[in-house]
């Protein structure tokens, strides 16, 4: 079944696969030509934009968004460009989500406060992977460092959480929540609290129907590496700090039920990328036991926590951009089926030439219900796609 809309108001679910875990294959990268003139690609996201079951890509190039639709042979249609007026020099974050309830994934991207008040721009999907002109909502003088989509007030409409930095002399950071009002618009943004770093994650840690926020605090907060902020009916007033296993600040976080106990857990990497911390959730918003996996490949960047071998268990995916290696690579740490991981038990998947910008995404690029990966290759002006296949 492929993404699309229907008259019942219920969106069809993504395609699934019956391929056994032992038969799932991630092959060599298949480069698809994409010449953007050597520009930086700060934002790189995947989603099925035209309802054909294959993951497509949205990339930011300066103040433009490039949409690349995946063809049957794994290459991409000629990119369609959408300019965000007033976005400034670069769009550093974006997300793909259905903001108007028509079962067609839209695009949201922030504007740059260096060119006036900051704003959120939503491009509504026409249903075929093309988009209407951006609809903008002012959110104040904030520079957006990170952007996550969730229904924070539990009203059935997607909202946006933004890690922001203002353009005043203080350069202060905070998290604000832009409440969705439907149709791609947002109500006034509410200011909440400082997480200290950009790579936060959202998920309902206490099973009350309201998403919570988890993020690394960084060097600037003594004795804190990870901070959990529990929502109280969509409002955030309390933060609980946790220590990690190393003298390095937290770098990135993800939320998933790692051990299949019905309670969401938190995955966090540290700044040098060699240590993985897994905090097991208690189901009440608190985190309990912590597993530590050391000896990860140097400088790996957390890319996602998702089932990569179709066994029903979430795996941890890193991208090593090649700064300390000859080639860039994806490193997949496979869940052992008990919620445990080992630094010796990971698989390497080469992903082309070194890529200093870490532009990568996860999605079903083969349209077969299996998860693959993609990375922008600056040196070869291509997108390196590693689609998953089933050998039986």
C-alpha cells in the first residue's frame, strides 16, 4: 500500500515487507547525478512525496529547496526548485509532514532572522510531488538550529518545536513551540526553555498522549549531559538532567522502544562519536538503567534509530563522513533482539567519497518496504543511494 489520500480521512500506511532479516541486503551505493554547483547542502530529508511508495528527497541549497523525485530505476527526476523569500543565505533545517490533513506530505522550513523576523514556511503538496508557493507564519527574531514536528497539544494537528538562537548580542538559545492551526498555518509561538544544543528529539515518554522533549545540554551546563523535559498538557516547566558515560558533551539524541517493553527509551551519542548511551525509559517520564556501548567508529554521526533488517527491532545507524577514513560510510549497529548492541557487531556500508557536510537520510528508496540510506556526495556531484533489497 502506498501513501496517498482517501475519502475516509484515514491515511494509508507505508508499504511493508515480509522479507526475513537474514535475507535483507544493503548493497553498494548507486550514484544518481545531482549537480548543484558545489553548494553546501545543510538540510537533507527523505519522504514519499508523490505516493509511489519510494522515498524522495528534499534538499536545501541556499534559500532554495530542491525536490528530487525517485524514478523506477533509482535515479531522480530533474530537481524542482522552490525559493523561500527572505530565507537568507541558507536554510539549515526542514521537515516533511502532513500539515493540512490531506494525507500528502508537505514541507516546512524556517526563515533567517538576519533578514527581518524569523518565520516558518509551509509548502503544501499538490499530491504529485509538486508544491504550492510557501505560506509563511512569523515566529519572531529567532535563528532556527533544529526543527521537529509533533502534535504537542494533542489536538490532532501537527505542531513544530524549534531550537532557536536570537539575533541579538546575547545570541541566547531557547525552544519554542509553534502550534499548528491547520492548513499549513501556525498560531503565535510560545517560548519555553533552553536545551543548550540543537540535536533534540521528541516522543511521549510517560504515555499521556503529549510528546516530551529530550536533548543534549552540552558543555555549558555543569553536571548535565542529557536533559528530559516532560510535557504537562502541552506545557513544559520541569527539566530533569542525566549524566552520560564520558567526559564529552552529548551530541545527538533519538527516541525509540529499543527493548520492546512498551516504554520509549532514549539513545544519545557523545561529541566524539565513539560512545553510545542507551537510557531505558520507565514509562513515567523518568529514565532508568543505562547501557553503554564503547568503541564506535570515530566521528560517526547519529543518523537514525530504525529497523534496518526487517526483524521488528530498532537498529542504530551512524554516518561517518570520511573525516578520519578514506571513504564515507554508513555504520549499522544491529539490535540483538533483546535491546542490546555491541561495538563489534556492526556492519559497514561504504557511501562514496568523503563528505564534510554529513548530508544523509533514511528511507524506503526501493519501494519494497525495506529501509535504505542516502547521502549527498559533494566531490562527485551525486546522491549516493543504498537501497535495501531482499535476496529471496
